[in-house]
C-alpha cells in the first residue's frame, strides 16, 4: 500500500486507479496528447517539445545571471556546482531523493533569475533522443562557450584564483553538522575537497576542466556512443523500472542502490548500483565527459563531481527524476509500495540534507530527505516520455490494491473481481488471490471447530477435500471456546483455488466468485454464518 | 561475502580470439513467462576511465558499466545488467565480459577487476 501520509501525485493516482478499474489497457505513450493538469503549478517539458524549447530560453537567461554572480554568492554558477561536489550521494538509496531537491532548488533559482514565473526544468529523454539536443550547444548552454565561461575556467590557475578564497570562507562558515557529514564523505579538511577539484595528481579525478575541454560531445559529434545508447535503450529502462521494492538488498530487485549509513557514504566494494543509476545515469555522465576518447583524463565536467558546471546536467537529472516519477506511478497502478515502511522509512526520511541553496539565494539550512520524497515541494509534473505507463504483459492488474468486498447473503458471499486478475492468479507461480473470510466464533460447547471454505462450488456440494477444484482451505478455531468472548469474530486468510472451475464469467470482463463455508470432516453442525468476505492480492 | 557462493554458478573461461572473459552461468531453475533475468557483476578496482562491457557470445552488447563517483583506488561495487530471457537456453547462459581500456584496447578483466558474476531471476512487473 502507498504510504498513507505521502501525498505523492494524488491526481495521477486517482487517474490511474480509475483506468485500472475500467479495465483499460496500458496506453503507449506516443498515442495521446499531453495536457498539463490544472492542479500542478509547473510542467517539466521534454526539451524537444515546444514547451521545452521555450524553457531553454529562460534557462539560458538564468545561467548567464548565475555566471554573473560574484563567487561569494551561493547562486554563482560554479558555487552551485560545488553543492553537488560536496554533498551528492551516489550508489545509495538517497540518490534519487537528494537530486530531486538539488534540481528543484536550482529550478527555483533559474525561475527567479530569468524572471520567467512559468519556468520548469526541461528533461532530456535520452532513450527517445540518444543525442544531445542541438540547442544545448548554443551560447551559455554549453560550458565550452568562451564568451561566458572562459573568464572562470580558462585554466586551473584562473579558476583557483576566482573560487578558492570564496570557498575557503564558505568552508569556515560550515556548521558542525555539515562538517560531520563532510568527514563521512572523506573531506576532513578543505584541502581534501580541493584535491578532488585538481585531481591531486590523478588527471582522471580532476573535477575541473578548461573551457576547451569542458564537454566532450560537440555540435558536430552530438550522439551518445553506441555503448551509452545501449545503456539508455528501451530494454534497459524497462528493466530498471521493473523492481517492486524501493529498496531490496538484492540489487536486481531494487529500484534504488545500496542502503548506507549516510547519504555521504562514498561508494565502495559493498556498494550495489541499481539499474538506472548504474547504467544510463553513469554512462551518460561519462560519455559526455569523454571517458574513453579523453582517457586517462582530464575529462569534461560531466565525468566528475563538478558535473553541474555543464548545463546538460540538469536536463539529464530531470530525466532521472522523471523515471522515478514513472516508477512511482507504476507502483501505484499495480498496488505496490512506493517507499519502504516502518523503521526503514524513518531511516530514509530522516537523513539530513544540509547544503542546498534556495531560489532566493539563501541557504535552505537543515532539511530532511522526507521533504523531497514527493514532487509536492516543487509543484511540478512531467510531460510524458519514455517509461511512462509501461506495463509488461505479465503485469498484475491492479484491481486488488483496493480490496474487493463481497455481498453476503445466507452464508454465501458473492464478489466481482476483474477476470484478468483471476487469470493471472491461475497462472503457475503467480501471486495468489486471497479470500479473507470473517466468521463469528463457534458457540461454547460447539463440537465443530473446523470449517472448509468452498469457492464456486455447485449448489448441492456441501463437502470438499483438497483434491476438489472448489476447495480453498480449512479454517479452524483453537482452544477452549469458553475463553472467547461471546460475539467475537475471527478473520481468516485463505488462498483461492487454482482451478478455473471455481470461477464464473472468466471470459467476460469481470469474474464472479462465490464463497461458502461448510463443516469440515463431515460434521453435521451448522457452520457459523459467514459475516464478511474480501479478496486481496498478496 | 555476497559473492562467495555466487561465483560457484559461474564458470569463468578466458578464450583465445575475441577479447574478454567467457562466463557460463546456470540458473537454479527454468524461467516462467512472468520472469526476466539480470546478470550481476561485482567489480574490483578499475583504472579510471576503464569500463566493463557485457556481451552475448554472438557479440550483441547488453550493457556497459561505466563507474561514476568512485574514488581512485576504490572498488567499483556491484552492477546489474538486464538480459533478454530468450538468451537463456536450458537454464544456461554464456556471456562475454570485456574490460574496455579504450586507447589501450580491450581485454579480459582479471580476477581482481571482476570479482564475481551471477544470474538473478527478476519478476516482471
């Protein structure tokens, strides 16, 4: 079940639930036009769409405004990239949620500085367009644009002179909590952090890049290489959206990467990368930065942790975030949880994110991962793209996320369930449909304490054993009946039979299920009257 | 150790000719129609910029692992690459794992670079 206190996309949840209830088939994304919902303030458009192209104009205005900011200003373009270098999680289950906050606050900054109150970050759907959009090679949208960038990144000495003093002052102002987190990251001193800017002798680890080297892909060579295109391919993305657990210790069954003590925990030997983070996310970064052709480095910005210096970063991560939204919607459609539960949810939610900068240039201050687990904080939705509404032919019909209650009359419950759900239930090794039957405790002194649950049994059938296609199971009361309070009810969960004879109307949209209970072992005593019956999927 | 037992599923063979290491993997049971399969690779320390290609024996590229955010000298972690289920025959799958050093060519990863491989059955949802 979705977390009850989680307001994520109520609108889309309602829409998809209704679609499922009507038995609607999954719609290929390209077959319907997109109309922004009236309840969402901002729409993140595909960069190739008209909305996306319009957003790019404001994006350029905002980038230039950030470039114009003094290095002491947290909204300076490069200072904003240092938030990523100092704080970004990779290889752990905060990867999605931290980047949602980072992109969200950045989006507010661009909205503010571009004076475009409608601005929302466009996304780059690299599955559909495995090349950098041509418009991202124009002006300030590429970090190779000398007129705007060279004054900062002509070479490392220039960059150091511009930014090191400001960053040292910022470092000195950090709170104890921030410093503690940075220690976990491996940045015990300012120099530790700065070593990742310079590479400290390892050109491959140099986060800084000169203007000329800032981005490897170019207007004349915009395509993702075949290996990267494969990692962004439909089959990889579909597989990445398949897991039904937000986190599972088995990485192939997990939507997110490893669970770690802190979002600052660096990846190491025990890190497990989920499909979407480990393949398309990583490979797009490295392809654009020139891993391979520029080996052994230095690489363009996208390859290391100053990657947000390249404006394509935010389109890339908007797409990653969009895929999280797609996965969440799929989970809701199919009745699976969208977050962990219990102590795991608390662990995920309570993680402190301490380095964000708001759209007005002020530091956000302490915030929690919980603040960004939904899209509500930033009030946006996505124009549809690849990965939305994907359902495999084997996907469960989401019927039973809302329970199906039966009508009970004369000890017989009648329930209507989508036939697709029953057919899936009948498949080998499929997740079971389960009947929850509620009956009162037998009266004191009753000699019959066990009852069979029959499903779809013909009228005259009053007995069945496990070999019968109508036999669902036996419910039994244990112990001295006098210990039970008079009038108390008991509910039992009984898997439905795996026999088509037990179901009526399978050839139509909805199947009918009739449930009765009878005394077990040939007992002659009347069974307690069936009070309620509900069907759920496990 | 997560992969200590898993490696037993994989028979790693370095072959002459095509670069890379051939990995013969066996599923514990047959796949159902409602299941897919993924190959999980546990990597050791890779030189910066090196990548791991996962290919079928016929040369089809299934995925490329390109570590990002890994500190120099640190092991790269575990990655999962989806495999089309039709490639599994009689519960068996052979893959070629290649270390791409780019300008320095391609070769089979060493045992320190590729620490383990296993197949994982994944439900389709």
